[in-house]
C-alpha cells in the first residue's frame, strides 16, 4: 500500500495543480468569448433599432415619443439576455426613456464604466454588461444604452468548471490505476530477479539466455552482488585444514564449491612432464625434480586446468598437438 501511495499522491497533486490552472485559463477564455458575443449582439440590436428610434423621435409630443420608445424597448427586452434599454438625448444627464428594470447606477454620461463604450459591472446576483451606442437622427444625436444580463455566462462558466473537475478526477483515477498496476508488475519482476540472484542463478549463469537467466535490467545489480559476495568469500577461510582429508576428490570439491568452479591456471618455467627419447628410441615421460611440480601436479590432476611452461624435453615437440598443448596427465 505504501508503494502505491508513493505513486498516487504525487500524481494527484500534479493533476490537481493542472486542473486548477486549466480551470483558470478556461474561465478567462470563456468569459472573453461571451463578452465578445454580447458586444456583437448589442451592435446588431442597435443597428436594428436605429430606424424605429428615429421614427419614434419624430412624434409631436414628448409623451408620444416616450410611449413609442418604451413600446419599442419592451419588445427588445423580451430577449432573456437583455436586462434593460434606455435612450439618452444629447445634453441631458438622465435617460429620456428607459425600461422599468433599467439599473439606476447606469447614467447617460457613462461614469459607471469610466466613459468607455462598453463595460461589465457587478449588479445584484450576477454581473451586467453595458453598451453605449451613438445614433444620428434627424433631430439630434442620441445614445442607446443596452444592458445585458450575464448570469448565463456565470452559469456556463460554473458548468464548464464542473466538467473540467470531473474530467481530471476520472483521469486521475484511471492514470493512478494504470500507474499502480505497472508499478506492481515492475516490483514483482524486480523481486523475482533479485530472488534469482540470491538463489545463485545470476551469479553462476550471468550470461544465460534461458527463462531463468538474468534480464538486462538486473545485470548491474547482479554485477554488484557478485563482486560483493566474492569479496566476502575471499575474506573467510575456505576450509579448516585440520578437518579436511586431502585427496584428489577433496581438492576437486573445494574448487567447485568454494572457488565457484574457477579454472586453475599455472604459469611456470617448469613443466610437469618432460618428454624425451629413451635408449630404445621410444618417448618416455618423466617428472622433473621440482617442489613446484610435486605440489601443484596433483592439484592439476584432480581439478584440471591449464599449465603454461617451457618445454625442455627433446621429444616435447613430438607429443604436442597442433596448438602446442599436451594433455595432462599424458
């Protein structure tokens, strides 16, 4: 479980940070898209109302002008996104005509949005978007003010946040599951390889290609373990001489068990056997009078190996093979 948490916790932290950053970026992008859409809609509505507003302002009395404008504005506010509409005449601080729900904070001089043509203002439960549209009529210039309700933008933004949250939550679960499975499989493979090394498979057969051999990933570990075990074994005595009955079989057993089957290699000026011609012309093998030969020749005979020496017999050349080797014993 602790191994799984080592993979899952950093993964969840990373995905949480990515999710938070993604939500912030998406929120800004969607807000920009909605604002541009509202501004385009406001411009289209203004172009559509410009002619009817001009006709309404041609009425004879102020009352008739206001009534015709309010009738026109009431039709425009049937759109659920349009919160309010007002018309300002040049030189007048208050709107000449406005709908009932038109925000009082929005004035003709545009102080609420610092005199800009468009802007977003906080209002009650949801923000509003204000657009000032200049119009030229036959009488005098007027300004149409359109106020859009941006609650739909907040609703869609919250919905997008929920989608992103659940997407990354599901992604975290799936990726965590895959990561844990891969980690468990890798761990089991590593443990299996380590057990093979401990059993000696990686030490005795480091280059085996069978199913029990050591994989490429485990070879560095096998190399280190092999060196460590050899170092430990070299520091301890192989056998207690007092408890060993020395014989060819004992020598061979020690070589195979304690020395891991290492090959004996002797390099000497003395050869263990001298081949020479006898008086009868036949080749005879004799043992040179040497302590080295007397000590090591029985070991070589019992355990096998290679003896590299100088051939001093006059018949040595006739007894060697094509590689100048003599089988021991002869």
